[in-house]
C-alpha cells in the first residue's frame, strides 16, 4: 500500500528543489493560475497545509465537493486562497519552504492515520493536500518551463482523489457511468450503464479533472461514446476559463 505522506513528501522535496534553485525566477507568471507567480502558487499551497494543520478551512472544509457548481463555495475558496498568498507575499523563499517543511511534520501523521483528523476537516483532507500539490507542481513546471515531472505514487493518488469527487458529480447529475482508461487499466465512475470511455494517461486525466483543460482540449482526447454529459462536470473547480499546456 502507498504511504500517502511519503508520496506527498516526494513531490514536496522535488518542488522545493526547483524553487530554491538560484536559476529559478520565482516571479515567473503561472498561466494555469492567472495573476499568480511561481512564488504565489507555492505560497498558496503552503497556506493550505497550514490551514489543514490548524483545522482552519472554515465552512469550506465540509463543502469542497460543491465547489464545481456552487458560486458561494467558489467565492469562499477564492477568498481563502487570496489570504494564503497575501499572508506570505513578503516572505523570502527560504522562509516559505522552512514553514512548509515544519508544517508537513504536523500533517503527515494525519495523512497516515496516526493522528486524528480534526472534526472541522473532511475525512478525505489528505487527498486534498496531495491533489493540490500534484496539480500545482505541474502548473509551476509548465511556467518555468521544465516539462512534466516523473510519474510518482502521488500522481496515482491524485487520480484516485479526483476520481472520487468526479464520481460524486456524476451521481448527483444522474449521468451514465464514465470509464477512465489509462496505462492498460480502467476505472469506472458512476452507476448503471456506461455512457462513455475516455482514453488518456494519468497526467492528462488529472489535468482534466483539475480544471486545467478547456472543452476543446477535452474533446480532443480519445473518446468512445458521447462526451457531452460529462463536459460541464469534469472539472473539480467549476467552469474552465483558460487553456493550459503541459
């Protein structure tokens, strides 16, 4: 079984090495996160980890599965992420990564089930952290540009985490089952008759579910069946407004 904390730390260390590299311009704009620099993206993620460690996601913690369609939840999320970045905007990269390393020591036992998750947080909060880190590592690497990160256990965990919430959306909408086909495997989401199968690798499927692919990009994937019932629910975070290339 994959240790989720170890999987998280592997990606964390890889991203820290990138942003601490003297050759990295942490002021580089990140196309996948409009208005944010590389440094801002990392500051946001560190803020997420700190908020989880403190049990401080507020009402958002229990409403995360609704952010794909609820404007109020989306506003709450965007206010929280802006605060996380603003609180760390003046801190040097070294201080930022030191904070990250310290707070990871607090959340890792939660991810392993060694310490109880605070009741104010959803039980799947470990997936939230892994999903966020995997997606933002790619956002940063695409901006610099460094190419895709090597495949890792965290990528597989992110695929499972995003699939969980997509299956919830499929059921809420009463859509037919969707099959994700990747690397010789299949993951069926939903109940009843299969409406479509989409073929892609783990990386691409995570980018689709993380709202990093437009409708045209999604339609450009290999589909069997009708993709139409899924186009508005594939993204975890609501409507996709900009195109990402990675």
